[in-house]
């Protein structure tokens, strides 16, 4: 085993410890042939070291996102204390995932590489900040996004749960993705209006190949949907990726919020949404319980905006890509 694998093992062990699992707890490891064997072995090894009972479930690599787990795999996952989701394609917005959570299970998704796992291992300080942001988002009635370059978007979020993702799943029914630090809220369906100006340096998470935006793109939002995507090549690629699903619900606004980890960087797709002060704006499926959204769709597209501002009921939380709200300041995170 390489020394780097041992570092990843240490991070995985810390993550499972922060999840407060107890000796004898069953950890189902749901994976497929497309996943890094080092990560899979790392979770199995860390589970053994913590005296958990690991249970491996391996399927052929899925060829599309949001694939429902098979009934026997679902049954096994529902019987575990926690699922380490080491699938190579995300299935967050599926009925199967909600069934596991509704039955009291926990799911910890791992989309990242070993490198990101070691670099951004969750910490208690980040867990606490995520909880504070979730409360602020839950309290908010309206979210506004603005930028010097013409973004002005308003969303009604009254009554919607704020979501604070911190890379740790501690309680029954909880889902999280590790490592990550992402805060979000699902707007009331039909409520989002305005213009979103995506700038060079922003990021559009199409799969399997993401777009690092190099020319301005303008998205017109009407009645909660992306009604028009204007621009040059990046806009055309984004539009054709969405159209490829053949699903009108792919254009519905799914969530917005911001990232909170100062260690995250743009060179790894799985880190971008966690960049501290980076605003997320997603289109497509959002039926995940933690968001409370109602849109079922065949796709989910995250757009990450690096230098924009966010207001919760006119109170500024992010200014030009920096978290500025005093309640969200944190000290050293290690
Ligand atoms: Fe998203």
C-alpha cells in the first residue's frame, strides 16, 4: 500500500469517526466497477479499524446519472446503519435514496478523488458553520443574487429548509457528501425571476466533461425556469447538454446557496461547489429530502459563480465571492 493511500485511510477514518458510528454498526459500501479501488479499500479498511461491520455491494458502472439502485441493493442499504456511497455516478435525486433516508438510514456520498479527500477532510469548525448557515437559510423568505456584470435574480424560499452540507452524516435519515461544504435552499417552484450572468472563470458542471466558462453567458429566468440561455460556445454547450435529456423539468431552478471551504479549488470538479463564497445555482432535479424541492427531472446541473453577491432578506451574506456575514466567520479549520 502506498504512503498516499495511508493518508487517505487516515482521512476516511476521521470522517467515519466524526459520523459517530459505534463498534458493530453495519457500514454498507455501495460501489461499482468505475470507482477508484483505493477509495473502496480505504473505506473497507477504515471500517475494520473502527470495528464497524463493512458490507460490500458492487455493481457494474452506471452509464447515466440518477440511476435507481436495484431492489436487492436497496434492501441491503436500508438494513445498514450507514451507507458509504462510492458510486461513480451520483443518484442523490432518486426515490431509492429517499427510501433509505425515510427508513432511518444515513447515506454518505463520496464523489471526490483521494487527493480531495485528504486535502479537504471535514472538521468540526466547518460542521458548526454549516449548521449556522442552514438556520439562516431556513429563516430567510427571499434570496437575491446580484453582480456588477448584470446578475439580478430573486427567489422566494419562504418555508423551505436551509441545507448545510458539511461532509458528515451523524443522525438517522441524514444524507451528506464528503468532503464538501455547500449551503443551499430550493426556491418555491415557479418563483425565480431575473437574469443570471455567468462570467469567464465560472464553472458549469456538465458531465462527464465540465465547462470552465471562458465567455459570458446570460440565463433569463422566468417563472422558476431557465427560459433562455444566451451567449457563444459555452452557452450552446450548456443548452445542448440540458436538451440531451429531453426533459422539460431539466430547466427548473433546483437550488441556490454558496460554498464554505477555504481549501477547495477550481481545478477539481468535485471541489468547486465548496469554494468559500462561490454561489451555486442549479437546474433540474431537487426532490432530495434535505432541500424539500418538488422537481423530479432526469438531470441536475450545478452552475458555480465565483464573484457574485447573495442577500438573504436584504442582508448580505456573500459579497463579490467572499463570505461577509459576521456570524459565519470561522477560525483555523484544522
Ligand atoms: Fe446541485
